[in-house]
């Protein structure tokens, strides 16, 4: 009976703590959300600090950041208090076990059923048993909180990774879009019934108003996403059946938003081909007109350019990205506003280098400058997520449609004076 009086509190203490699981985890989810919001705001502040200063908005943004920090602090305190409440409640229940032993022991002594020495032994046992149980309660509270982090990890791991064939043969490198539609998170379609073929050995240009779906088409062509309906094919093979990483071995891509690493210029260009020699990297850099600005840098090719190339201008960063594509020398070239940050002189030089790169290859160019696509073999005009015109530049100019209007507007803008 004394043993029962000693031990009945142990399962009760664990039950009490476990019963607070949902209560504590809900608070933990709020804390995690505030942590992510705060981290995002700090990252955004670091990336846009020049814009904030230029518009004298740093105080306003810092007020917002301080508010997020205060919310995070409050939620952390609340979560810790709720966790502590469960642990303390369990410890209080454990103390009731000592009271139970004393009361029952006193009664049994008065009845002559046990001796006082037996009661003392059980009291000593209580202090020995309850101490590790108290530690176990604290560990259990930590484990319950770990569930949130485990759920977060599972959420990341549950992201669907496109899979497919790693070994396959392509019948050339034509890219074909057949009745392709696409949307983000089941929202309104971004693309609807897209049909066209970008032939190998030709330059296919995607033009149209902003938001028309041009960049989305280029990303579908490289299988960064799969279409909601329809098929995208490369060399007669449905991209949804091919391994996405293996597929990208066939692509050289220059994105509008260039991503560079906090490393040397040499290693940033070598991303295009890890097996390239220093001489091959330098040749690609020369073709992309990188040497012009590298000569002014303290260590040339070995200059570390900072996070995302913060020490370089937009045009310099874009030239490094073009050098990567030249170094990779893949069979399919995707150029998304590849020369948008370049001046006319450098753009003309790089276009000559690209002309050598794109021979006998499938090329898709996205551009707003009409001179960038003047020599394209085929123009695809996208508006509102649909193909509204396609054909050669001469045919579209004769049609007097959207493409003709865009060309006329750009000619007018070239004549504007301030």
C-alpha cells in the first residue's frame, strides 16, 4: 500500500504534462510563424537597405522590424510559460506522493501494521525516485516541442521532386508545346492552350506585354515546373517522363535575375562547367566581354565579388551569367532578358559571341528590346497567357498586330527627348 501511495503520482504527472501538448504546440506554431516573419524581414532589410536609405524609409522599416521582434519576444515568453506550467504541474503532483506516503504511513503506524523505519525507507525512496522523474518531465516537454520542428522538416521533405528516366535518346532538340496550360496553386491560369515549336538551328523569340507568361514558358521548357495540362516535349520526349536534373544537362540558361555566389569570378563562371580548365573559363569570359571590367579589379579572376555579386554592377553580373552559358555550351539555350542591363556597345559585342554559341542549337529568347530579336527566325507573341501571334518578324510586321504595335512604340521611344 505504501508503494502504491509512492508511485500513483508518477503516471498522473506524465498524463498532466501530455495533456498540455496541443495547448503548448499551438503556441509553438505561433512562435515559429513569428520567427519566420522576423527572419524574412531581416533578410529583406539587408537586401534592400540602399533603396530604404534612398527614400528615407529606414526609420519606418525599422519600426516595422521592431514590432515583429516584440511579437516574437511575446510569443516566445508565452510558449515558455505554457511549457513550464505543464512541467510545474507535474512536479506539484509528485510532491503529493510524499504527502500520500506520510499520511498513509502515519495511519499504518497507528494501526501497528508498519514500523516507523519502514516509513522512513519509503520517504528516502520517494526522494530517490522523484528526482529522475522530474528530469524526465522536463525532457518530455522538450520532446513535445521538438514535434513542431520535426513537422517542419517533414513538410520540406514531402515536397514532390520530379522524377523520370535518367537514360533516354532524343530525336534532335526541338522543343514543342502542345495545348499547354499552367497555373500556380490552382489559381487562375497563367498560360492557356500554348502551342508552338522551337526548332533546332533556329532562334525563337518570346515577346509580349509584361505578365504575358513569357518567363513561365521558358521555365516549363526546362521542366522547372510541369504543366497542369498538355505536353512539353524535347526531341520528341515528354519532359514529364524525364529526370529533371538529367534533363538540365541539355540546357544553358541565362536568367533575368542573375544569382552569383560569394566566391571568385573564376569559380562563379565555372558553375557552368565544373570540369572546365582555367583557360576555358577565361575564353568564355572574353567572349562575354568580362575582361573589360575584370582588369580594373584588384585580383582579376581571383577577386571575391561578395554575396550575390554585390561588388559588381548589374551589367557586369549579367556578363558573368552569359559567360557561364557560353562555358556550358549546351544544345538548348534559354535567354531570359539576357542583355537587359547592358549598354548598346556591349550588347552588340555579346550578341556576336552568342551568334557563335547558338549555331545548330535550339534557342529561346525572351526580350523587350526589338533589336535583340531582330534576327530571330520565329516570333511568338504572348498576351494574357495565350499565343496571339506567331511567325517570322516580316510576317508579323505585315499583320499589323501586337508585334507591329510594339515595334512602332519602341521606335517612338527611341525618338523621345527630355
